[in-house]
């Protein structure tokens, strides 16, 4: 099941529908571009707390899912702790399958 989610995230990245990293994700949330924020389960507590605060402030959905290494691999990076999904259809698929 989770392999499919990672591959969909990878495809979304190629289509320019994913922003990677804390600062870019926060910017997406503030500009109302983010449909869903992915936070990996092994992200630091400080990162989780800060990104959840921004999500709640701007009423943006977020979900804890996966590991930094696996998410990074699907996005063509080494490790990714936070990512913003900009496509509403991909976001709803992830929410329904996590």
C-alpha cells in the first residue's frame, strides 16, 4: 500500500505539485497553495511541532506518514522530513489511504 503512495508522490514531484522542505512548505501554507502537508514520523519533534503550528494557524491539513529516507528517495533527494502536496486530488488520495 505505502509503495503506491510513495510512487504517486514521486509522480506529483515531476509534475511540479510537491514542495520539499520546511521553509518552502511554510511558504506554501501561508500562500494557501498547499492542499496537504506530509510530515514523516521520524522528523524531529521541533519540526513536527513547528509545522503543525503553522498548519493549524492557516487551517491546512497535515498527516504524519512514512520515513525521511523513503520519502526522500521517492522525491529524488536523500532525506525529506516535510513536504507540501499542492494537488487536491493527490492530497485526498493520500488522506484516504494512510
